[in-house]
């Protein structure tokens, strides 16, 4: 029985498009299916921006984010277009220590900041004993541009 494609990806949102793109680069035929028009507002891929971060308290998610970060950088180089604005990401509260441990385990550079440093850099007020984790590679993705690319 003849096949129309080696791989079928269902859903042409940002994840589906990125998956189809990555698979097509490995060879074989890829068929991407979408039930609505491209760029529709019925899912989570529409609009101009999405958060981009490596800051997660679980190493598995940090590693997935690192892989996505690398793919986004490659796509920017291929297209000659800025898709990410790296303004950094800041985690506050009890989760910050867990985020710091996960980033360290994955070899990601970050800063642990005391309350006075946070207040000096941003218009935030924390308790004297509170800390935060800042990671400079976080920011936002131009979702519409990345989807089109």
C-alpha cells in the first residue's frame, strides 16, 4: 500500500510547525495537517509574543528549553531575522532556589540576587531575607514571526 508521507504531524501551531521543520531536515517526507487556516486564533500559537525562558525548577524542563533555545537560534541564523528578544527572566519566592539548582545541574549561567540588588535593578520590593534567580537568556519570542519562519 503506498504512503503519502513517512511522518504525519497533526496541528500546524508553533509546536507542530517546529516539529515538522525539524523532522523534514532529517530526511523523509513529512505531511503537516491543520484543520483551520494558518495563524488562526483558536489555539495557543496566535498573537505576537510568547515568554521564552530556561528557568524551571525541574531539570527535564530546563533541558527541553535548552533544546528549544538552540533550535530558535538556528532558525534566526537561517532566516536572518530576529525571533527572540533576550531581556532576561527573574524568578522570585520559594521556587527560586529550586530553579537555581535545576539551572546549575544543566550548566546554565544564572545569578542569585539578594533583595537589595533586586531593588537596585528593578522597581520591586522584597523582604530583606528574600532572594531571586535571574537568567539573562530569558525573554520573549516573536511568536507570529517564528511561526511564519
